[in-house]
């Protein structure tokens, strides 16, 4: 049937070989788009290359010595705007030399169970019978 695996493929050949790196998500600043434990497939950006506006990217923050995953919201007057998909986190506005885009996120590998919120659909809560 449609829900049965028809064939197996080599993950390294189909996914990892097309990537420059993989990063694991920690934290909740990019929920609901990204979840804790997601593996992100990355393609490196050239040294002078900037992400497209709206693109999810990996950004090196040299002052903090850390890497973050954010939505690139553009650059104006030598300042970069970075957004979280979790609206509880405020936008980040950083000088160009303090927010260095390193890679774009091109794929997600999620190992968690998928669950859909059913508020929009008619359904039967609890046992039927």
C-alpha cells in the first residue's frame, strides 16, 4: 500500500553527499519551524556571500563565540537583522562584523514523532463505540 516502504536508499548518497555540514538544533528560538534535536543540512556560503532575505541560515557571532540558526531579514547601514520563528524572541540587530552568515539551511532531518493539532478538523475525541 501507499504507507509501506517500497525501496530503501543510502542516506549518505542521497542527503549527506549534497551537504557541506550538519548541525543539531538546541533551544526553542526557531520553534515551530525547527524542533530540539532536528538535524539541519547545510550548504556553506562564500566569504562575501549573503543569504537571501527570508532564508534560514547559520550565523557566527564572534563576540559571543557561538553559532545561531536564524532567519536572515536583510542588511541596512552596516547592520544585520536576524529573526527567530518563535515570536517570544525579539529580533537581533547586529553590526555586520558581529553577525557572519556561514551557511544556508537546505534540509531538515527530524527524528521526533509527528503530531498534528486537530482544532481545524472534525474528529472524535476519546474512544468511539
